C-alpha cells in the first residue's frame, strides 16, 4: 500500500491559506524602496532577520527552506523526501562547479541530501568520495564537457540531463513521473524558442534537449527547421495547448515565455486541488512556492533598480496567477 498523504495535504492547505494573494503582490509592487522591507515582513517570516532590503535573497531562501524543511519532516515515506531533495543536490553541484570555474562565490541551497559545505569541499579538493553515489561521476562529466567545448554552458546542459534522468529513475509513483514528463517538455519548449531566436550553436543545442518528456526530442529537432507558428500549431494537439491561451506567440518577449511556461505547469497541476491522499498536492505546493518566490524577487529587483512604475506593473500583472 502506498504512503498516505492525508495529514501532509491538510498542513499544505493551511499554509496555502496564509500565502500572499494577488492583491498583496500588487501592493508590494507599488511599495517604495523605503517601505519594501516592511511590506515583505507581512507575509514572509524569513525577512524578520533582514536589516536591509539588500538581504532580500537571504530572506526569500529562508522562507523557502523553512517550508521545505517542514514538508520533509511530515512526509511519511522517505522515498518522497529524497525525491524532493536530490534535485537541489544536482543544482548545488552544477552551481558550485561553475562558480569554481569563474572564481566566484555562491550561496548553495541548504535543502538537499548533501550539506553545502561538503559539496564545496568535494569540488575544491576534487574529492568525489565525499559525494553520494548518484553524484560521484557528475564532476568528471562536467569537466570533460568543458575540456572538449571550452564552453561552461555545455557542461550545464550535461548536468541538467543527468539531473532529470535521475529524477525520472527515482520517481516514487506514476503521477510524479507524469509531472516530470510535463516539466521536461515545458523546459524543452523554452529551449526551442530561445534557440530559434539566439542561434544557439549546434553542438550545444544537441545536448540541450532533455529526454523523457511526452514530446519526443526529435520533434524539437525538426521544429528548429520550421517557423515558430508551425510549432505553435502543433502544440494545439498536445497537453500544452493552454500555452497559446496564456499568450505564447511569435515575437513574445523571452521573459514572458518563462512566465507563460511556468503558469502552464501550475495549470497542469490544478488537478491536485482534488487530491487528498497522494504526493501530487506536495509537488504542486512546491511549484507554487517557487513561483511566488520568483514573483517576489522580480518585484524587489524592479523596485530596487528603480524601473518605471508602469513597467513593473506590466511584469507583475503578467505573472499573477488566477
């Protein structure tokens, strides 16, 4: 018998009831730089320790990590906790590897199975014995990709492939695997649009397609030879026809493509509203949480950088979820 998520879903529903609504996000977008921190503290406890708005990233991460840690404590099956965490392990390793190449400092996510300090030590001293088995070969794969291409982006593509292939392998049930397939497709759709507009080099593009989605990667390869409109016509007969309703069309700006695909994923997860015993509401909650944090970050950065008020309003209105 599978794990029973009744209690977890009840806790999630209680948390969701207190999450910021669209009216709050609109009010936040109208805040001045001086009142921004006060408004953020109304919704995010993670900002209580922040002394200035310059610490916004720490506040957002503290909020996210607190929610994820709570979930990890109340989920009744370790397989599902592991599924939530290992994606962050891959992200941390890729980020830390890239930072080492660039000689940059980064803050890694604490919500993973590997402590961030251990991850950094393993890469700094080329000591893969410090890493769990599923990550041991990844640093070498990233290095080899970089040596052959002299392009860190190619290594990142390799890392992303490894991440999503691993998540597909450890998906604890069929609904989780279905979610992964849809997320992979939406990422490939974003890659397609970006590549058609920026002319991503062929050798990099061949590595960029993620496998395992509902749409075969060959379809994306052939779409590179078509106009954007032809591919959008094809989407009408897929699970992603809603992208067109949400505004995906030729010429739409790239930042809006990111928003549209993210909102599409949230829509595809709406069935979780009627689930009470499965892991699906947990997945949907984590995706909403990440999206709300991204929206909040967008507003903060826009205000701190003193973007015109009408431009901030346009971005926020585009990102609001019905």
